[in-house]
C-alpha cells in the first residue's frame, strides 16, 4: 500500500490502466480469433425466429383522454 497521497493516486491510476489494457487486449484477441477461424461472436442457433426484424409489426396505440 502506498504511503503518500500522490503515490496512492498513481497506484490507483495504474491499476485502472492495466485493467483497461487487459480488456482491450482480450477484445483484440477475440476479434483475431473470430477472423482467423471465420466464426461469429455468437452462435447463430441462439437466434430464435421471433428475433427476426420482419416479425415485428407496428401497432397503433389508441389514447383515450381521461
């Protein structure tokens, strides 16, 4: 644990920097694997027929004044 306030703030800032860099590295690695193995980010069998955009219909709402 850091003793001085300035050192403590630097330690916290470095911790957040490392966490953000590890997240970025994970995303880059996953993107590389998806391109290398020609896979998508999610399996297509998880998509239901209901999830298609064509099945959504615009419904008219009727507002009745109170």
